[in-house]
C-alpha cells in the first residue's frame, strides 16, 4: 500500500490561482488574500494528508503485529491441524472397517441360511452294531428332537466313516464304544453307533450330538466369523465339545457324570447359555452384529 504525500490528489477542491495578474492594488490585495488562502488550504491539506498517512501506517502496523504468532500459538495450531488430519485418516479407516465387517457379517449369515435349507442325506455305510433303535422310550429320538425344535432332524444309525465320534472312540483303544457325530455336510442328521454292552451310554451321547445341532443352528455364523478372524476350529474344539455336554447337563438334565469319562466332559465352571459365544469373542471373533456407531472415531480429548 502506498500513500501519496501530496494532498492534491485526494479529491481536494479545485482551488486555482487567477489566470490574469491583478491590475489594481485592490486587486493585488485581493490576490494576496487569495494567495494566503491558497497557502493555508495547501498547508491544511498537507497536514490532513500526513495525518491520514500516519493513521493508515499505524493501522497497518497493528494488522501486521496481529499476524505474528508466538511459538506456543504456532505449535497449538500445528497440533490442531495434525489432530484433524489424524482424525480424517482414522475416520476413513473406521468406515472401511465397518463396511468390510458388515459385508462379511451379512455374507456369513446368508451362507448359513442357505446351508439350513440343504436336505442332503447320508448313505448308510456300516450298520450300527447296536441296532437301529435308541434304548429307552424314544427309539428314534424324534420326541426329544421335536422338543428342542429339531423336528426335521433324524438319527442315522451308522458306524461308517461319517460317524466321526464312533471312530474316534475306536482309536482310543476301548474294546466297546459308543460314539456319535454331527456333520455340517448333513444339516438334518445325527450319527449314532454303539457296541453291544454300551446301551446305558447311548442316550447321553445322542443328546450331546443334538446339542451340536443346536450349536450350528445358532452359532454357525460365529464359527464362520472365527475362520475370518484366523481362529481355527482346533482353537475352540474342546470348548465346543464341553459346551455341547454342558447344555445337555444344564438345560436338559443329563447327569454331568454321564460325560465325565467321555471325550467331551462338561468341565466349564458356571456354564450359561451363550457361554460359547462369549468364549469366541474372547478370542477376537466378531459375535455381534456390526453397528456403525461402534466404529465412530472419538474426539481426542486434550488435557
Ligand atoms: Zn461332540
């Protein structure tokens, strides 16, 4: 900004000397008065111009001074910019995380819903040495299965390879065994087989297998989420087994002692419905629906 020192340009009135010199003393007097007046006007204008320039300069200095920040102020502003930038990055990451978790959650639930509609039936490979009826009042287990909402579920009395429990028992070296299996290949079937002499243990094993059906009806998406989180089924296998036996004990009144000498004892102190999900959550598995608000980036609170 420049300031003109000469006042004439600042819109001063057009005061001009007379074009013709005065011929008479009277006129000279008048000319002197005009000259004096002109000088006064010029002086006044010059003073006004200088004062204006000074005021403007002062103002400029004040503005410049107000722009100068202390190191503390500069650092506060730099921090604020850095925090804002971190927050933008964190918010973008949180949005990506939420969208990805949401997609995976929906996908896993859709897979399980599709799986539930499958009606594959096993080919009975090896007849059960114990026969084709569960000892006791519910020979095909349908009354019990119906009572837990598993009307569509049937028992396959099969000692073939699909009966993982029966074969697991054989490998342990026992002479006579009872074993069962629930396989996701056959959503609506429970495998059951036993050797003669093991009749009294068949019912608890049957109920245990039915509890596996329950687990997959209710927790299968969480098992898929475990895969996604890199938690393998080996990592929660013992808990899956114990949870099935404990549900049989705590919910359906099977004596805990019936499972003590099996590969799946109920050894969870204070078991409760939902215990397995909580256990999976403790391993870092997402067991609850992703909610956008859980992904919000919180403001950094500075002391
Ligand atoms: Zn089991």
